[in-house]
């Protein structure tokens, strides 16, 4: 390697800059549910700031999944006497699985795209 070789610095990874991909906001909630359960998301309250950030990044499906996941975690119906009914675990599980699969598919797609040659490199 000669002393005149061009230097191509590697851009910092998100962990090094303190910034995360907006997809991380959904991934974090999916991962948070595993050890803490549905109640961890049910107590979050308003996630509209997170969903706006995700939408601005061009990921409307991720924003919708985050909203649906948190809403299904917090949703508890009551009977005629005001007692809490059992939670609809099927609804929550469906949204959790959809969010987990979506984040995995996006991450896989981004990784694959990062390893594809660019159009400029093909010239």
C-alpha cells in the first residue's frame, strides 16, 4: 500500500454518535416487552412523539405498528360492574409478532442494501 492511497473514513455507527435509527423506537418497544410483558407497554401512555419521528423518517408502517402495539397493550375492557375483563392477548400477540417481524425484515433489507454495489461503483 503506498503512502498516497486515498483514505476513506468509516462513518460513525449510531451507538457512537448517540443517535439511533427511527426504527429503533419500534425495536426497543418490541424488545422491552419480552422481559417485562404487556404491562410495560400498557403504561407508556402517549407515543405520538415517537410515531411522528418514525413517520418523518419515511416508515409509516412502523409508526402504525407502534401505535397499534401500545394501544393493544393498554386496552382493557370492563364488565357491567366495572371489573376489568381478561386482556385480549391474541390482539396484543398479533401486533407484537407483526412488529417483531417488520423490524427484522427492515433490518435485513438495510443490511443487504448496504452490501450491494452502488451504481457509481459499477461504472
